[in-house]
C-alpha cells in the first residue's frame, strides 16, 4: 500500500510538473522590428507559415525561420498552425518547392537564441520562440488581438 | 560501357554539377544572399506485364530540380530529367525552365517552359515519383499524352485573389507543335497562340481541400492534317491529406476541323488511406479511370486512345525520403485490348545541399553562435 502511495504521489508530481510547463510554455510569434504589422489573425498566421502569403502589406518579402525538429515550440507550431505531423510537414515543403510555389525553403534555426538574433537581423523575418525566452528588444505579435501572456492566447 | 552504366554516370555528373553549384551559391553574401534549393528525385521500377516484352527491372527517370532566388523578387526554376531508353541512348530533357518576378502575392509574372496548369495532376506532381502516391500517372495526363498538352511554352500571370484562399493563372503561349504531344519549344509552328485561364480554391486546414478548374484554347496544325480548333476544360477536387487522400479530376475536350468534329472526355478518381498505429507507414490506394474519344474526333479519333483502367496498390514509406510501392493494374486499351500487369517502384528524394535536413535551407551568412 505504501509503495502504491509513493508511486501515486510521484506520478501526480510528474503530471503537475508537466502541467506547469505546459501552462508556461506559450509560443510567441516574433518579427523583425521593421515589419509594419502588430497583430495577425489565426488565418493570416497560417497563410504566412504555409507560404501562401509571401509578402507583408508593405510588399516586402516574408522570410520564414523555423526551429529544428525536437523542440517543443516546433511541435506546437506544427500541431496548431500547420496542423501536420513531421512527415506531412516535410512532404509539404518538398511539394511546395517542387511545384515552384516558393523559391526558397524556410531557414532552420537551432536554438531560441539563434532565432532571436536572426529575426532581428533579417528584414521581413518571422519566427516563433517560447514566450519565456524572449527579451524586451524583440517585437512580439498579438494573435487575434491577444499577446502570449493574456488569457485565451491560442498558442499555449 | 553498357547503357545502365552510361546512364548512371551521366546522372551522377548532373547531380555533382548541381551540388557544386549549390555549395557555391550558399556562400554568396549579397544583401539577401542568392539562395538555391535543390531536389533530386529518382526511381527504380520492376514490372511484369501480360503479353509484353522488356519486363523486369527498369531504370526509372532521374530528376534534378533547382530553384534559385536571384534577388528579393526574381527567381529561376528548373527541372531536368534523365531517362533511360531502349536504344541505349539516355535522353536528357529540360522539362521546366522559367523565370518569375513576384510583384506581390496577387501578381507573379513568369516566362518559360512549364507543365501546363491544366487540372490537378499535371501541376501537382511533375516528375517526382516520390511525391505521388501511385506508381503511375493517370493515362490522360501521362507524360507523352496526346490528350492534353502536358507542356506549355509562353508566359504566365498568377497569384492570389486579394487576401482570400482563391487563386488564378492566366497563360499565353505557343501551345502544341505539329507533333501534337510536344510543345512549340522553338516557336509556334502555326503562329496561332494558345491561351488558358485557371482558378483554384485552397483553404488552409486539416481537410486539405484543393479544388479548381481550367480552360485552354488553341489552334493546331498537326502533321499532314487540316487545321483543328481545340478547347479543353478541366475541373478537379482533391483532399491533400493522408487519411483519406482523394483526387477526382475531369477533362473534356472539343476538337473541330473543316471536315469533322469530335469530343474527348476523361475522368479518374483516386482514394488512398494512411493506416494508423504500427501500420502507419503503409498507405493502400485504388484508382479507376475512363477515357472516351469520339471516333470522329479530328485530332485523336484515329489514335485508338479509349481506355478503362483500375489500379490498386500499397505505398510503404519505409524511410522519410524513400518509398516502395506495389501496384497491380487491369487496363483496357482501345487499340490493343486488355492487359494485366504488376509493378514495383522504389522512389526516393534528397537534397544534396542541406545534409540531413532536405526540407530546410541553410543560411550560413547569418549563422550565429548559440548559447542555449
């Protein structure tokens, strides 16, 4: 009985810890400081990440930066924005480039730090970073009018 | 050196050449950096056909595609193929080559050689066997088809309609040459341009809906035949997803000469379903197709193109970038009767320029050290 209690307690702790991480792990959509956009609808966000929209309203080119596989924020973006698994995501971009619907593939980034440095360096760029890891110099977009720290934000 | 060795050597030279080009381009440090994305597709087939010779292993088509973004708005797209032939001479061909300038999402203008954006299949899979679920293309849109003009040489205006999920394409070009299954690569043989319009609707989302139509008009002067007016109409509906994947495509053509008039209609439907759980690498599929050509059709009536066929098979994605497909076919041809056949296809794709991440471009000019 004691063993069962210990197992139950440990399992509960692990569950609560994971729940806590999930609660804190909102993904922020960030852009280059000169991008003249501060809010996107979920539909617009999807069109940009799917490269169905390749230009900002001021006609500058959108440069998409995507985190390398295995990162939690990538899994969330694939699930919530792309609505694809890794295999479908890979096939989507191979088809996209083969159909000449895009001239270049997304650039891969290997860490949140790299994503922040590139998104501030490349004009027109957009990427996603865990909200807990962004610093004050980064321009964060609201999605459907909500920022990552607000209730109802869609990328929690 | 035998034909296979010659084919392999030449294909390797093409791949190596492109890889070198890729590496060089990746080191460009102009304002945005010229970016080049390369894909190599290949296939090895095995076939057994009733009452046919030349069965056994077949070296399939090798395909090299590279897209180069010259600057923020100007891009070059190229697709080249190497095809082994019975006469031992490997055929190299530029399938697509066009230059495109993107004014915006709504207006992109290009000129060059394309796969005619007629219907779905011809502009969805091109020569990438790995991309398509089945071993074969539908009979109506197979390469070398006489039914539709597979290639188009000219100019194309395309884009989204506003900020919606609707899109359009308007084309103007040479159309068919006097050899009707080939485009006018070096000019319009009868100086009468073809034109086409197409529209599509493709909303994002799990459903993967993609539907559209196309309309194509040309005036053709086939070898030793009177002038023929051609109108083609196509419509399609596809669910671009894994479970289920659905493609239904209809093509209708009208041909009219001073002597007679005829109609061609074609429809195929394909359904595939990715299995779940431990069998999730397998995707069974089935396709049924019918092609009817009026005997009086002045362009195609004498060619015996009537066709009915059913293909069924399974695709096994045993690797992220390679697939084995097994397919059986029962086909009835208007000019040669019915035939059963069995096909295996090993198809693969890779990107020689990006190591183990074939779908992600490198950006060495922006690479920074990471502390996290």
